[in-house]
């Protein structure tokens, strides 16, 4: 009999974010392994339909209130909510996966599993408290996060992280992690068309355009680099609240702002990129964009934040900076050295294909869930 895994997440694609990509890719890989997958998220666009099926995956979207929709959706327990619960109750669910501790969808999923005696597995995606760049609200946010985590912990059976750093971060909440379910990537490298044939050195950032991502610092460093090396180009791919300001204040013929891109469009930029830069100034779980860039053989610069240092080993699979003001020197080092760029790109590519493909992560997820279920059966018999 085909087993069913229920996955809870605050948002799903096309809402942009690392968790959304993680859920999207993991669920599709689990379907390939003959699992039935149901994903419960939130109806943040407030459309009339609350359920649909795509790629053999059932999507159910919980109703939410009309505020904080793109930051922190709050679930509304109306008729639609109860219809969704009724739909879930018609399925024999073997396991539940909830993503992050601090979204209310995680509490919702964990409680649902606890009430129905279904094992709940929580995935940690971060490695530090969230921030809104306001000390007072950040302080309140930390209190809230700890309070919600204490409640969620009552209903969770096992804990995992998308990186070792994410697992370590769980210790902050007195949680002993059960292991790593790495953020990963599908091997799309065969689509590579090898466009890197001009004399221009192409530099790329891809991700959300937020203050915490270090994008403005990259632009400042690039302007200095471009004066010394006029054959350089910088592309900033993505969208976010900082984008309008950057487009207005960094008008330069050597800088391109693409806005939000579909993945097929983004691959074309990776394909012509010589140097990929992703240097957030706050810790993250395991950034998908670094995995994508490495798979496309881009020499990469990362910051020693969160799970990034589990992919980028300084001078071996890329250049790792500890402070954002080190970015200029790292950029100059790669712009000036063709051989170093090639070596680092090849090494990173091998690392990702060995350790960070979704086929491997999905097998680990299946093994851990099946093992827990089997042990539980033995204990109850």
C-alpha cells in the first residue's frame, strides 16, 4: 500500500523563498519513490479555490487573515478550514513533516499529528533568530519564537535541519537534533550550454534583494572592481524590498537588475557566469542559489554564515569571507586569476554532485521516517 506523507509549510511556490523551493523539490522526489504527498500551506493570494492537484501532489491552502500575509500568515478557522481538515481525515497519513518552528502552519501540522497519533518530523531551516532590523521588535520576536517553540515541542517526535548549522541552532531551544536532511538540488547541469566564451568577466548574485543579503555591499565592491577591471559585468537577479532603492542609486552600464526570474531564465544567467557571489550578513540554513551556481560550475564567494561554510571550503571549493568588507579582495582575487576560478568551480561542482542532490536527501528522509515508524510498531507490539 502506498504511504502518505503530509507536509506543512507557510507558503509554496510561486511565493519566493528557500523553504518553498525545499518543499517543492523534496515532495517531487518523494513522489518518484511512490509516496502520496499532500502539502498544506496558506491561501496568501486569497483566491476562491483552496485545493488543487499538480504533478500528483494534492495542495490544500488554509484560509488566513488579511494582514502580515507575506511575512507571517495567521490561520482563520472558518468553514473552509474545517473542509480542509475533513479532506485530510479521509486520507490514511503515515507521517507529517512541518517546516520551521516559528510559523503557525508548523503548530497546526504538529497538533494535527499529535491528535491523530501520526509521527511529526520538524525541519529547521535557519541558524539564527529572524530579524526585522529593529532591536525592539527583534527582541519581541525572540520572546515570541521561544514561546511558540515551547508549544510546538510538545507535539513533535523528531527534529532535523537543512544543514549542520541548522541542527546546532536547535540546541538554542533545548532541542537535540536527530540528523540532517540537507537542502539539495536536482542535477540540471546537462542543460548547460557553455556560453562562457567572451572576454567579459560575468559576476552574478541571485536571491532575494534584502538588506540582510549583502547585495548593496556587493554593488559597492563591484563599482571599485569595475574601475580597475572594466571588462567586468554584474547581474543582480531577484526581487525584494531593497530593489527599488538599488535600481535608483546604482545606475551603471555594467550593472543589470533583472527582477524576479523563472528558473529557466535564471539558468541562462548561471550559464554565462564566471563568479557567483552570495554573502549574506546574517546566518542562513543552506542557500539553494549556491548549490545552483556550483552545479553550473561558477567560481563562488560566500560568507561564513550558517550552512554556507558546509559547502564553501576556503581556497578549495570557493572563497569564504568572514566580514563583508573582505568582499572586494575576494572579488579581485577571482577576477584576476582565470586558473583559480576554474579550479574552485570544478571542485565545488564535484562537492555538490556528491553530497547535495535531492535523490540522496529524499532517500535519507525516507530511511529516517520508515525507521521511526518501524521502531514504533515494534514498541507497541
